[in-house]
C-alpha cells in the first residue's frame, strides 16, 4: 500500500459517498461527472482492497472496512481544510475569538478603554486579555501566538517582526495642584532641576522609556531623586501629597492627572518624542482575524493623530 498514491481528492469522494449514499448526489456535491466519480471509487476500492460501498435498496451502504475508515477520513479532510486551505474571511460580528495584547500597566490604563469600547460595538463576542511579559519573553510570546500584539515603544525587536505606528507621544511633568511650582504655570530648567523627583524605571523591560529615563537621571542630581518606582500607574499616587515632580508620557499623564486632580506642565528639558507602535510576528501577518484586529487598533489611534 503506497500512501503517496492516495490523493486527498479520493478521500473527499469517499466522504461524499458516505454522506449521500448516492453516486449521483456525491458527484453533484463535488462538482464531478458521475463517470469521474465512479473512476475515483474504483481507485479507492483498489487501494483499500475492499468494495467500500455496495448498492442496496437503501442506497450505497458502507462495508465494515469503510465504517472503520470513516472517522479517519473525516479527520484527514478536516485537517487539510483547517491547516492548508486559505482561511475564511474574519467576521467580527459573529466571531468569538480571544485576542491577547502585551501592554504595560500604563498602556492598559490609557489605551484599553478605547479598544474595549470599539470591540463592544463592532465585535460583541470577541474577548480581550492583556499580558505583562519581561522583555526576554515578549518576542517568544509573539512568535508562539500566546499574545497577538504588543503595544508600546520597543526599539530592539529584531527580524521577523512587523510594526505599525499608532501615534506619537511626548513627555510632560506632573505634580500635585498645590505644589508651589504649579502656581507659576511654567517650569524653568533651573526650578525643574532643583525640585525633588519620582523617576519611573524601565530597566530590563526593553521599553523605549529607558531612553528617557537615562536622559532624566543624567540631568537630575542623584540626591534630588527621592524615589524610583517600576510602575507608571503607582507613581502619580506618590506625588498627590508631596511636592515631587514626575515625568511621564503626555497621553496617559493627562488622563491620570484628570482622575487625581494633578497639574500637567511641559518638561523644560529636550526630551525626544516617541512613536508608539503595534508589533506582531510574521507568522500571523496574513491571518484574517489578526489583520482585522490590527486594522481596528490603527483606526482607533491613527484617526486622532
């Protein structure tokens, strides 16, 4: 028995005859002429050395050998359909898929509300989850499909990855409304450097904030850094009752300052703007569901650029 001689199309003939119990109906369902289907059945009989289907008053009934083969044939055909055929278009209205997003706590706070609102409107049964991975595990998560996208500023992803800019962000200085510096409405470089600060550290995360962190710590004297924290979400709470300054991205800094009643002023240092991207692995570049999800995120954030 030579497996190479068993064409997948012959298995489709087997399944059609088993389903319809009629050579005529099986041929019609496959778009074949009846002689062509009969030839395929003859090849199947020769290959398995069994009649497989015999004519009875109730139609073409399977032999015991055909009954044994039925589940295996269905499995092979389903595997070919799901693994090798071109995937069907993604319909967000009926889809029940879950999408995983790598995002920092700050990105989850500032970006996910807009994403959730959009998804609830156009894809009510789609589910979302966020993940926080270390930099060394992020690429692996995207490669494996454990997470579909990463959102943020990650300059060192390397090859095999796609990226798309969503928006550009700048840094602002956040402080409590009662801070004496807030009353002046503007920070000078001198007043900024003399003040005490909370600095968010991105060490080991691979995130682009590490570049800003280096610039800040190079300009601010070590004795003026009252605290270093690992979370942008925790940092604003630390300055609500203290005369400390905090530098953070403008989009999220503005949002959280409104929630906590903080004051936002420009940073009197030359800090580079940063482009926030969405990143994905090339394995999923042509997947219809993945394309839809990426397109939706681009539509949300690029529309306000």
